[in-house]
């Protein structure tokens, strides 16, 4: 009975440590995944279109928002603003403004103050991840009411989280290795032949 409980405990510990390793790796992927320049809808992301604002002289500012889930983690919504010629598609080169919403529901307001000047304003956002001052001869100005986290603060927090994740990863991997060794040792003991009794 005791040996069965010990065996169950070892296998349970192995399963928990393996799941923990996958959970930590999933968190590291979400933390360091490449920034999406297009914000297209796919298996992980749903896309919602926002306003497209032309300047009346052949240029248009477009925008949309994505909501993504990566593995076990739910990624924060991200908003994208593009500037290109009318009729052209949104591309990585035409991306001029991108920010993490971080739970904020405010959409960017796009206003042409002149045919060669675009003003983008947002009441509140999470973090700016790209911001371009000019493109295709158009000057771009910004008004951001509140930014929850600056790029410097985000980098500092990511570094701290990464260190903690690596500590957990090493800890869980060590538990996993020791548990496998313990299971293997237990199997080796049970497979040993029983001693023969010699008759006198």
C-alpha cells in the first residue's frame, strides 16, 4: 500500500513539474514574442476594424484593433494605425503608430489638420510600442492623455519577470529530473529477482 502511494506521488509530482515547465515557457513566449506589424486576424487573434480617414489628396489613415490569445495566456488588445496612399493595403512599412490597450477601451482619433499633417490622439492607453513622426511627406503629431507604462518601465518589468521565470524553470526542471531518477530507481528495485532459498 505504501509503495503504491509513493509511486502515485512520484508520478503526480512529475506531471505537475512538466505542466509547470510548459506554463513557464508559454509565459516567456508571450513576453518575448515578436511584435506584430500587421495585426492580422489568424488562429490566435481576432481583428476589429476602426475608422479610415482620408485627407482628400490621395492619402488615408486607417486603424484596427486585435485581441489575441497565446497558448494558455491571453494577450492584451493592441491597436494599429497606418498611413498610406488610398487604395493600398496596410503593410509593415505603413505602420506609424501601435500601442497596447492594456484594458483601455479608447480608440485613437485621427484628424487631418492639413493635407500634409495628421494628428493622432488617444485619451488613455497601456504602452506605446511604435510611434513614427512622418511618412510619405506627412507630418504626424500625437496627443496621449495617459500612458499606463512607459517603454523603460516595461523593459524593467520584463527583465524582472524573465529572471523569475528562469529561476522557476530551473527549479521545475530539477524536480522533473530527480523525480524521473526516483521512478527509474524504484523500477530497478522491483525488477530485481527475489533471492532463492537453498534447502539443506
